């Protein structure tokens, strides 16, 4: 029973050390793996077989086959500790493989942050999880044209995407509403960007971002 | 030396287990629990009797220790290079 617990500890510590070293992304995680290492050394030395012959081969004289007895053909003096060690090493390797399939960050469970199954999460500076897959309504648009000279009050910024959709952002550069940003998005009745850009000042309505998108 | 190594491993195992339970008290921590329990039981047995020998005697495992140090140096160097020289 005691031997079994020792082998269990060896497997657990080996998995933790392997995951700790392979998965360390920064210095604190590497220090965590280093802390585990003396334990791995201890249990490896504990379960590894001592130097001795795996199979006891007695010196025997050659006996003719016809006179050999059946029970002499196999020697019972095998080193069963070594056999058990090799089996456990194999099972530890398999356990490590399957464990790595189940969880990508197994060591995180031991150091305070339990990861979700297969979830990729990014945290902002306050620690709140944010979804990196959120699509913004202006994703894919690129600046196409800028006009900050034709009007004393407004500057216009034209954006298009690869599908030909476009929107115009209007910035108020003077007057009491300086700093206002309003948007106009292409309607179904509008033409393409280059045709409409010339009439940007007369487009209506320019409105808040949430009202347009 | 072997007793000191056993004592060090026991302290480390206790530290890992206790800090794990304090920071993230979950059922996963019980997977690691046999390790400190085993080491505590071994340490108590060794330190209670002055004539008792530790299970792992370092002086007779010199080649294993050298291999462990070599392997540790390799892992550490590999990881440090990966972290600081991307």
C-alpha cells in the first residue's frame, strides 16, 4: 500500500513538474515549477530501481534438450520491482498525455486560477474578463478620405470597407459644439463612396454613433 | 544530508498544499494531498527514531542526483531562454 502511494505521488509530481516547466508563461509560474522539482527528484529516486540485474541468470551447464525438465526453462527470479516501475512509467506517460488533452493549464488549478474547459479569456486592466470575439460595427472599415479645409466648422472623415459600404464621420472643429463627432452611414438609396463624398455636407442626418449603427 | 532533503521536501509539499487550499479551495487540491501526507508520515518515522534510515539515501544515488541536476539545468535554461529571449 505504501509503495502504491509512493508511485501515485511520483506520477502526480511528474505531471505537475512537466506541466509547470512546459506551460510556464512568466517568471512566477517558472518559480512554481522549480518549487515542485525537489519533490520530483525525491519521488523519482524513491521509485527508480536500484542497480541490480533485472533477470537473475544462473550459471548452468549445457543440458541436452531431451533431458531438460519443463520447470527449469523459466527462471522465477525476475525483478518485479523493475517490471512494475516500467509499467508505471508507461502509465504515467499515458496519464500525462491524456491530462494534457483535457486541460491546457493544469498547473493553474494548483496556483489559484482554475481555467474553464477550452475557454480563451482575456482580462482587462481591472481584471474583468472580456470577449475578444466581439465584432464592432465599424470593424473592417478603413479611412479613405479626409477633408478639413472646405468647411470652417466641420472636418469630414470618410471610411469604406471591402464590400463598398461606407460611412462618414463629421467632427465639429469650431463654434460652441467643438469636439462633437457625428456619423452618417450609407443608405440603400445612396451611391458608392466616391460619388457621394462630394455631397458630404448636405447628407442628413449626421447623428450619434449609437443612433446610426 | 538525506534527512535534510526529506525534511525540505516535506516542507515544500506542505507549503504547496496549504497555499493551494488557501488560494483555491477546490476538490482538485485533494489530488495533491497524498504527497504531503506521505512525506509527513515518512518524516515522522525517520525523525522519531535516530537509527531509522530515510527511504532515499542520497549518497547511494549519486548518479541519479547528477542526472536530476543536469535535467533541471537543461529545463531551466531552456525555459529562461524562452521567457527572456523570445
